[in-house]
């Protein structure tokens, strides 16, 4: 059953101030940090139509509560591209409400619209919640 209070949209230039805290929390979850230049490059890549990196946000009651980033790339096993779900983060306050599942469904819909031959991702061994998506 889809949570109708969750709206998924491609990230836009106006979303930076909402995206950044979620991105930083995601990095903290993985116990890492990135230089500000890399963060800026990531953000610009998400918005650049010439770069095959895409970002989507989950909005709930006008608040960005989840993000996902995907990378499309060629592969040696097929003539169509693969879709790599590189990042997925949901605000801790709304976990268990279906946000991650709705974001993942969006990734599959997007990959299908781009004629990708598959979607794949990796996660930490202990992240059983993400593994069930």
C-alpha cells in the first residue's frame, strides 16, 4: 500500500538547503565525511543534464524526508545501461513509514523509463532494513 502523503520529485536547484542536511546525515551514518568541494560537485552533478547522475527527493507535508541518487552507466553484458542506486537515505524520524520503499519504487520506474536492463545497489552487511527493500 502506497503512502499517499509521500511525494517523490526530481531534486531541483531550490532543494539544496533541504538536501544538504540529509546528505550529511547519510555520510555520518556511513561514518565518513567528504570535502565541501566534493559535496558541491555531487550537488551540481545531480542537476546537470549532461551527467548521468540523478537525484530524487521524498517530500512529506512539504518537508524533504528522504533522498536517493542513481547513476546510469554502460556495461559489458548488455547494450542498454544499468541503473546503480548509489545512495538512499531516509530521515530517522520517518523511518518505517514507507519512504524508503517509495523512493526505491521511483528508482525502478526511472530505470524502466530510461530502458535500463537492471537496477542494483549495495549496502552495509548489517543494514538489514535496506536489504529488505
